[in-house]
């Protein structure tokens, strides 16, 4: 059965590089959060970067991620353009995203 126009297969997004509006890579899409709305599921957030990968692998409890830049970003559903699943793009600058991974 074909997906509806408002549907995207999440397995096609996981691991994809997400670019910021300025063309820089913001991180790879590693995790998402969804909520159920009656008979459907809606994605409400995406997580990008190394910390998101560690969360997906359930090893984030180590509490340390190397590097000076934020180890990841939390992205609301409306801050990510997935109309082309092979090339997801942020709709806002990195500075508007919630950084994750620093404790």
C-alpha cells in the first residue's frame, strides 16, 4: 500500500545528514519521538547528532560526549523539512534549536 502524501517512512530518514539553512551539516537524524492520535502516530520531535545516536543505542548514561560543539540537537516537527526524505533540511538556524548532550 502506498504511503499518503503526509506520510514519510521513518526508516528512510534515520541516519540521514540534516543540513541547516546555511548548508552546514547539523547532524545525522538518529532518533524521533512520536505520539498517538487515535488511529495514527504523529512525529513531534527529531534528535540529531552523537548524543541522539547514543540514546538510540541506550548508552547515553556515560554522560560524556567528546568535542566542543553541542553533541546533538532536538528538533520540533515543524523545524524540519522532510519533503525530500533523502535530503532533510532544517527550516530554522541551528541557534534556534535546543542543544542536547552537554551535562
